[in-house]
């Protein structure tokens, strides 16, 4: 196991995120702390999506014939689909698939729902569990057999132009979401051979994990009319004709939590953005023989104050254990801010703050009329700095190269992402992947003029991102 | 189909709660309106449970050997379990069950989690989908093959006494929850032959649907040490011994939504308690040729005001369709309060309110400084009246009888619940069920002294509830 892998597994256990001892490979238990982080993360996502999407919930099981209807799509998933074959002691007439993704569950219904041009656009999403029989090595939250947190959005449009625009809107939505989590990303168009089965093209979000490998954390697919034709989804135009619709879909998974853990974590453990931390502030009393009651009283008031006035999630840790043990625990669990209060602080009208992100202690004035505002400002600054620091790390890990050799060098020395001009041809791409022994992540439009492919000297219109991927 | 069945199916479709056309029997799609009702309902439940339970999430799939460990339990479910036998094109070494309920998924982990007496009690819950291969006639939200909304709580305790107390606490929790929804209930102990497979005893909540049949809407099980012994869940006592734990579990399902629809609905459609209505207030402008702009402006301000000041979910319906059509639609969808605003109302400083529950129109004074308070008071009164009316209907449908013949008569004439003294013996109970041709729902402690069984004249310590059940 790599150093990062070991750290990642340890922190999942120690911070009580996930229990990996469940007796089915690749399927895990969300523990209370992990569940809270997941819940707050999903709340951010729902708030963004609810502005113009409707939340729905489709069945888990998909009949064999529906799943098989779209040939390219089923080909992409046939080796990964779990099959239900028996109900009780009876063999089912028709096998049922555990959804690997929900196009083939949803689109037969869309075919019933879409009638008229005035029904469009339709924008739905659901957050569900999905299943993939992974044959590769599984990793909690990263490569699993039960994806417990699969957010899939599906939209239906009248025209190809609207669909293009929806892809851009989805990219904006995901940017907004990842920015909130302080997760930096690259956005690129996946190469032809790596797009979603059935899509015209796929745009993907990747971040870089501490071991230099990239993690795909979100995808947006332009489905064109592929599924509309397969599932007969048509609408009546203003002039009475029947036309096939255009569609997009876009998804996120448990990997959003994996990226938060990986990107922000450090040797001391988790470091959580305030928006998703189970507690945003913990208050630890420093009690000596004298003045204990005053300290407790003060801490309780502070807790109530911050909850009511600043609407923060606050925990007053008055457990009867050493303060040092509490410090260690809350740092490891990634709680953004600790406030320490001792008898001398009360006398001096001060409290001590400790920021998890910078690991810095500060003595601040305690003014009851301003403390809520002060703490809120610190929270905002934590969010901002965490995002900036993570963004800087990502930038430093993206390196532009001029030759295949340089790409190889950098890849073996640093990992991360290398970028270069590429013609975009499949054969040339496969050749590059073979030479550098890592994958082409995707392409972005180049701003340079008259550039040529790093590998075959043909003209190149875009730059390519190359990375060792999870 | 009975009259109620037909009404129920129609309203699910017309109010866009559930789409029943999904191509697998007993599995349905939650539509946006239904999903919102479900979401608000679950939020109430979570708020109550989060006070002293931790939310977790366990895998869907349970290995065959774990499911089979507890013999009585597996016997109770073996005809209903869906089995996954293949991953991709490969047959699995070990079959995986789709959870019918999660004891056998959770308790092997509890065996790892519980160490010491100080770990206890533990109280967890999760909200998940579960699966039962129902061979009986399926009905949306009532008898389904995918239960999409299964709330299951599982607690672990050191002593039998604490477990008894937890059963009572769970009953209190469910009472609090159903009271919030205005759903009346009876609470009774299920007869031995109808308890949860593996439980010492089961306490159940039932309500009466408009067709006179009872619907089980919640259950609380005292599991004693049955599962602790099967899954080896032990704790170390203060004196260093290892003892088996005691457990309870309690659950709710999609039926909570079915009961809201059935209990509160009427000929005009749904009628929703304000706490769970997608919108609590709709504002409908009455526009004639003159004064249209002022009315629109007024409605928009009112919408903002009610949202901000009263924190209500408000919809301003300015669609270009007849007001009558809007009235019909919002009544059918069960929105608790409609506010109508016309130009004359503005002049008179009045608005018209229409309460869905009482179907009464009222002209109320519009005072901008008081309107939010007034509407909040109306909302509170709606909640209260809906609960009281539903409670009264239930009470009227519970009839005490002194003979088997009377029980038969009442059952065939009214349905509902009949109560009588019963000795509690299994054979006598079966005899009664055969004679009256309906089920014994459960027993409650009798307050009468020296009563005798209605059927066999043996002494009786409790009264029994008899009903035709869903």
C-alpha cells in the first residue's frame, strides 16, 4: 500500500467515516461522523440543484429487456451489472439488474412523460445507491461495488443547442459545488474511447490526490438523441410534428467525499471545510482546581451564543479526559475551529482559538457583543484559505511539456497532470499512452495558434491532459 | 376495485405523487410532488430521532450465510427475499440478498462495535430501500416489492429493563411523529403468531383507512437476546464479565405517506397537513381588465412577506389560466391554504382565504403588520383541526362488543376496529379469527376487573382489537 493509501484507510477508520469490515467486498458502512459529513455535503448540492431541477426517486431494479435496449450502453456495463434472478425460492421470469446508472430505468418513463414542446426542458435528479461489479482492486469511497451516494441528473430538451447549453450549465453547477467544498479541479473533454457509453461526448472534473494520481470526481454527458431514439422519447412541436428530444445527464458519487478527505487532509488527519463539518466549532474548557465552575458556565453560554447568533454547529466538550487528548481527537476529525477557555482567559477577557487549517493558535479578545461575528469571520476565512491553498497545490501539479520524454520524466518524478499539444487522433493518443504509460485524461481548447502535436507533428487545436488516474 | 382503492390510485396519479407505470410489478417512481411530501415527512422524523439516535447507512446486499444465521428470522423472510446470483457474466460464489430489513446486515457489525458497558446504549437508524418479493396483490405505498422509504432504528442495551424502556420510548417517538402528521392510531401488542420473526414481542401502530380496513403504519420490536446470541454481541461489564446485550428495533415505511393520503383525503382530493405540504400557501390573483398590475404587485409582496416573516412555503400562481382551474388543482393537490386577491379586495384592504381542510372561504382584514402572524395562526389551526377530525373519525370507528355475533355484525356493517375481552390463548384466538373472518390485530391491557373471554369464558386480562387489515 502506498503512503497515501495507508493514511486514507487509517483516517476513514480513526475519524469514524466508514467501516470497511462489512463482509462483502467493496461495500461499506457509513458511520455517524461520515454520515454527517455526507449529509451536509449533499445539502449544499441539493440547494444548488433545487433551483431548477426536480428531485425524484426511481426504482433500483431494471428489467433485463430495458437495460438491453440501448446496445452501446449495455455493452459498456454488461460486465459490471449485478443480476437478481430469484424472488424467494422462485426463479424470476425476467432477470432484474441492480442499476449501474439509471438511464434505462428513467427513459422508458420519460417516453410517457414528454408530450408537448411546452413540457420541455425537463430537469430531474435523484440521489441513490448504484452497483458495479468491479473486478479491479476496490478502495473505500473511490472504487466500490455499492456506490452509496450516486447523484444523477437527467435533462430533456427540444434542441441540440439547448443541450449544449445545459452541458455548460451543469459544468457551472459542479464548479459552484466543488468551490464550496474547496476542491480544485480540471475540466476536460474525455477522449472518444473514454466517454460514457451512449454519449456524444463527456466532460469530466478531475482533482489530484496527494499521491499525484488524479481522481475523476464528476462527469457531464451530452447524450444527443441516442437514447431518445432507443426509448422513443418524442415531443410534439408547435406545428404538430413529432421530434425526438435531446438529452444530457451528469453525475457525482461518493468520490466527492474521498476528494474532500484526500485534498484537505494532512498528517494530523482530516481537515474539513466549515460548510460540511459535523461540528464547526468545539469548545474545550481548561480546568484547574480553582475557577472550574466559572469556566464551565462561560463555555455553556458561549456554546448557546454561537448556536443562536451565528447559527453554527458547536460542541462543548466537557468530557472528563485530558485537554491534550481532546485536542488530538478534534484535530484528527478535522473540526475547523477549537476554542479553549481557561480561568485566566476569563479574567483577561480573552479566549484562545486554534484553526485546524493553518494549525495556528491565536489569543482573541472576548467581547460578548462581537464574538459571534468574529467567529463567523474566522469560519469564512477558513473556507477561503482552504480553497486557495488546495487550488494552489493543484496548479503546481499541472505542468506543461514539449516532448514525450519530458512528459515521462515529470510523470515518474511528480505525477500530477502534464499538458501538451495533441492532434486528437485516436491512434496517436494510444501511442502516447503506451509511451508514457499513463492515461490521456482529456482535452481542452488551446489558446495557442499554429501548434503541433507533441507526438506526430500534425496540427493540434487543443491541449491534452495526461495523468495517472484512480 | 373498491371505491377507496380507485380514489387512492387516481389521486396518486392526478396529484403526481407516484407513477405506477414503471415496468416492474410493485415498484414505482416518486414524482416531484410526492417526493416533496416524502422529504418534509422524513425531515420531521429525522428531527425527532436525531435528538438521541445516530444516522448511519449500511450496504443493501447481505451475504447468504449472514442472513441464514438466525433461523427463526430467515424462516420469516425466506419466501420474500430477492437474490443476486451474478455479477456481470460471472456467477457469484456466495449469493447476496437484497435486504428485506437490516438486522443481519447490522448485527455482525454491532458485534465488532460493542466492547464495553460504557459503549451502551447505542441507538442507530437509517432510511433506506428494502425489498420483499410480495406474492399478494401489490398496492402503491401500501404493499410493494421495493419499499423505497424504510426507516429502521436499532438499539443495543445492557439490561432487559432498559430494553423495555426503549420500547416505550420508541412508542413515544412514533406517537409524536404521527401526531405531527395528524394521523390517529391504535397501539397494541401483536398476538404471538403475528410478531416480528426473532422478536420477543411486537408493538404496532395501526390506523383505519376510509374503507374501514386497518393499515399497520409502524412497529416496535423487543428483540431480547435472540440476535445477540446469534451474532455474538457481548459487552464487558464493570466487573469484567462478558454478557450478551439486549436489543430493540422499530420501523416505519412508505405507508406513512399512504396513511396521510388516505386519512386526510376527501372527494376533492388530497388534504395535506401544513408541515409536509410542498406548498403551504398558494396565492391566486383575480384579474379583470382593470387593476391587474396592482394585484400582481400586491401578490408578489405578499408572497415575499410570508416567506420571510412566517417562513412559509408559498407559491404565487400567476399562470395564464382560469382561476377556477387553479382552485381545482390546488384543492386536489391538498395545499392547506389558498389566498385570493382581487382589485376590489385591495380597495377594501381585505383578502379572501380558502382552507382546504374545512373547505371554508373567509374574508379577512389585510394589515401588512399582522398578516404573517394571522396566516401562521391559520396554519396552526389547520394542523390542529386536521388531527382532531381524524382522531374523532378513528374513535368513532372503534366499537366495543360483548359477543362474537356482535363483532361479526359490526365488522360486516362498518369495518373499523372492534374490541372485546379475550383470554389471549392462541387456539381461542384462531377460533375467533375463523368465526369473524378477520384478523386479531393485537391486545391492550384492560382496565376492567374480572372480565372473561368473549369466546371461551376463561378469565381475560386484556382487550383485543379485531380488524380487517391491509
